[in-house]
C-alpha cells in the first residue's frame, strides 16, 4: 500500500501547479492532503475528484482557512470528522479519518501558533487533547496511520540550523518533549525514520518557498508501533514543488 501526504497551501493553487497530474502517475492507494484553504462546495470540479478514487473533504466552514482531504482507492467502512475535542479546535477542518477493516488512516493539520486564531495556547491545548486521544485509542484492536502537517519537528536532524530555531514555535522544548512521549511512551513511530536516517531530509520551509531559508521536517506519517516492520520504502519527493511543503511517499506491506 502506498500513501502520499502533502500540505498544499491551498488546493486550487496546488492544482494549478500540476499536483493532480503528478498524483495520477504515482499509483497511490491513499492520498492525504492538508491546508486546502477551500470549502467543500468549491471542490466540485472534476480535477478534485480523480478517476479511481473515493474523495472525502472536511472544511473549516471559513473561506481560505484550513481543510483536509483523503483520496482512497478503497471505500472506507466509516469516516470520522474531527477528534471530539472539547475545545472544538479539531473541527476547524483539521482532521479527517478513514476507517477500514483493521486500520485507520487520518489526515491531520495541526495549529501553527502563528496567528490570533492559532495562538501558542491553542496549539498546546490541541496537542494535549490529541495525546489524551492517542492514549484512549491504544486500547482498540486496530492500527493507525496519521498523515499530515504536524507543525513541529522532533530532532536536530529534522531542522536545518537547529540551534538558530530552538526558540521558534515548532521546535520548542515542550513540543519536542511531546514528540518524545508520542514515540517512547504512547506507542507510535515516525514511519519515514524506519527507512531513512539522513540529516538533510526536509519537507517544509517557513519562508514559503521550497529551498529558501531553513528547511524543517514537520510533515509526517506517524504509525502504530505494530506497523514498524511493515514499512518498505519512504521518500520525500523533491523534483517539483506544489506548495511550500514537499510530498511524503511511504510504501507499506499492508493490504486493506
């Protein structure tokens, strides 16, 4: 099974840059997109409904703000919109999950802490609630793959010039500690690091332009520990940029 995930900085702009033509050549089973910046009714054009895929969208209800999508070659048994957080932040077009027989795949867009709508407090509360949710679902007899823009990096190898970015949102000590807990205590794994340990693999650029300024690896496919041995291949696609983020392509020895 091949899963591609990408934060698109606006789905219409990414489409104009050739995203869907590229996707048609990738033979992906699942595609998870984030930061659509579009309402669902604005996505009725055929280009947003590729042949051979079931298309699902979750918008924020606010124009040009957030939004996530999942394209799947297989019809899910269920879809989950949001994560049930009391704050309601997760319902702002931030999370969409497709449930299959024994596995769930989510498309995640975390708060960035870069505006009044997405303050540092909002981001911290989101991840506190997310951690509680992850603890809860570990009791379920199913595996999970969370694909998306996590808005944080974990290790020095994941941030170009890490010392210069230590005080920046996305690489704060509390955020790195949260990632430590995710991987060491709760029971999840960074799928890309199962097959690639290189220190110069970045997926996003805060400057807004790929290759300009410091690169960060904050676009992740985070998997249940049970799936670690099922990761076959992983790559960050660098030949063409459709946004300020690069696609993450992962192959798994999994059948849905």
